[in-house]
């Protein structure tokens, strides 16, 4: 019996060798075309064993300047203590990650990178692979966005403050000028009507109509003043103003409104008291205009570090689009006020089951325009 051909005996070995070469070729292609920098370290000596072209272009060092060096002997990682500490962590845990690691290129430019390292075994040899991604542009964009949001926040505070100042000014002008003139007109008219006392029913009816028009105008002016800036809010404080507003709401729209205050004096500053009052005012206005409710409730709780404001009704509710997207100006204004104060607002509503609004606002750290 003849022995098998030596060529046949080597077929499995040749196939394995071929597969190994294909695998190595694929890895090398991925390594060299990766759009992240890749650094391979000896896990025992910290020497750099390979570096891909992307990292060479990113940092400006040649392949030769990397190869065979310990990681802290190359410019970007020249913070020896930090690099040694990182390497020690890699040896002990097998993983290190930095979200915003500053590196300096050979040309001197400072860049921000995400740095992720893993340890793995390759043919019995422990290797550390470091993936390095340049996130400088993204970090600049994030900082610009943060600054823009801060500026927008300050602008919101300024506009809200300016609007309240304008409202106070217009309310005072209405009260002092138009209100006083109407009062004088009413007194003069009453005196004139008394002098013109007559039994002529047509004239008497005309005088009564004029008197009613003057009275309605006086009442409308007083209501406008209260809507612009309730004098009670400045003169008697938040608690009295909110109680009066709830009573006026019930009297004007015929919707009972329960007001639940767990304190007689919340000690609110002007900005906070005005903001909470406006949120309640806007909410009750929405209830009157849209909710078709038979009952409403406003509650304010002092929870020590923050205030919890709850406004609810048993009306027709709002669609998910309105509660989720805040597409009405009233809702948008409420959210702006809450955001301005560093608070949170949650709106729970659906068609047919009313609306429940909760606003949590910190009592301290009031913003300034």
C-alpha cells in the first residue's frame, strides 16, 4: 500500500495558511483605511508597534517617529505621568476611555480627541489597541451651542423683565390718565343729569344709556389694568393677588376654581411671584377659552427647596400634538417662564379627560437680566 501524496497531506495546512493571509490582508486594509487614528502598543513594554496612516496625518509625526517608542516618548503623549498612569490602568483593567483628551500635533496645534483603548491577546501576545478620534470641530460646535443657549436664556430673561415693566407702565398710565378722566366724566355727567331731571322718557332712557356706557368703560379700563399688572400683586402680595384672580375667574366665566395654598406667605421675590401669577393667569385663560370645563383647580405647595404649582381642569383636554409640541403661544410663554427660572413643566392631557399641569420651580438662585 502506497503512502498518500505529500501534497495531499499539506492541503489543510495550505488552506489554513491561505485563510490566515486573507484575514491578515483584510485587517491590514481596515487598519490602513480607518477614519480613526489607531495605535498598537506592546502591553508589557508600552512600546508602539504600529500606527495607521490616519493618525500619522492627524498628529503630523512620521511612522518612524512613532515606531519602537514608548508612548510617553512621543510628542502628543509627552505628559509622562499621565501617560504612565493611563498605561498602568490599561494593564490592570484592560480598558481606558477619555471623552475630551487634549493632544498637541507636531505643528503645535491643540486638538481634542476621544481616546479609547482596549487590551486583547494575539497569538499569546498581549496587545493594546488605542482608537483616537479628532473631535475638535464637534467640541467647538458644542461650546458654540452652549454659549448660544446661554445668550438666548439671558435674552429671554431680559425680554420677560422688559415686558413686565412695560405692562406696569401701561397699567399705571391707564389708571392715572384714562381712569381718572373717566371718573371725572362720570361725576360731571351725574351732576348734569341731576340738573336735567325730566319726565321725558326718551331723554331719561338716553341718559341712562350714556350712564351705562360710562360705567362699562370704567369697568373695562379697570379690567385692562388688572390684566396688564394687578395692583394687588405689588400692594398686597402674591397670595392676595392669586386669590383675587381665582375669584374673578369664577365670577367672569362661571367656572368654579378651587385655590389651595399651603402657606399664608411664601416669601417670593418679585420675579418669582410675577412668573407664577402669569403662569396661573395664562392657564386659567386657556381653560376659559378652550377647555369647556365645569371645574378648575390651582394648588401651590412649598416643598422647601422648590415650589410645586398644579393647575387642573375637567374639560375636553388637548391633543397630543399641542401638549407635546407646545404649538400655542400661551403654552410657549409658560414654558419660557419656567425655563427662565430653571424649573420643569409637565402637561398631561388628552381629548375628553381634561388637562393637568405641574410646574416645579426652585425657590433659590433667581436669574438676573
